[in-house]
C-alpha cells in the first residue's frame, strides 16, 4: 500500500528520485516497470505496469464509441510513456508532461494506494487552498463509513 507524502526533487534532466519508501514498496510487489502519465497535465501519475494493465483491461470492457473512454485514452496516451527505475531509483518524466505539470525543483510525491502522484510543491499548496475540504465532502465520505 502506497500512502503518505514525501518531498523530492526533479533533476535538470527531468528525473525524479523516487523516495526509497515508495520505490521499495513498488519494486517488491510489482517490479521495476512503470507507466508514467497524467489525466489533466497538472500532476504526474506513476503506475506500476501491472496496475496500469489492470486499468487497461477494465477499459477494454468500455465501448470504444463512448466519448469519455476516447477522451481518457487521448490524455493518458498523450502524456504517457513506459519507464523503469534506473540504478539510482530515478524515473524519467518526459518533456511534454514535465512542462505541463511544472515538474522542476521541489515536488511532493503522494502515495495513492496503488500508484504515486507527483505535484509541483507550489502548485499543490495553491490547490489545497483553492479546494478546501467542506462539510459536504465529509458528508459524502460518511456515506462510505469514513
């Protein structure tokens, strides 16, 4: 299970040194191969390849004529690339996604159960302020026992 957040940095070549706590969890359970993508271009999603394949299998069951499926694939393919951890535990974020998500310098790496989400630190702080957790949110979560 990937949970919590850890500060990290993107180097000059666009590589993220994945924090060891996350990297070791991923490699032990899933291996070294990853799918690096985004849906909005605001953040980077890093999926172990086997988790990504499960998502693709579910999407096979969605009619190809459904516009939402096409739009989703358009985005995850536009931003997406297969990657692997290098010997130093880094993963490359390709230029298109790096530019869109402002991946340079200080970033925050979040564990989202089965994948990682990486945000530019300043962009995420702004997001938290702009999108407060509301009473309605707590009510919606209470419906699920949270």
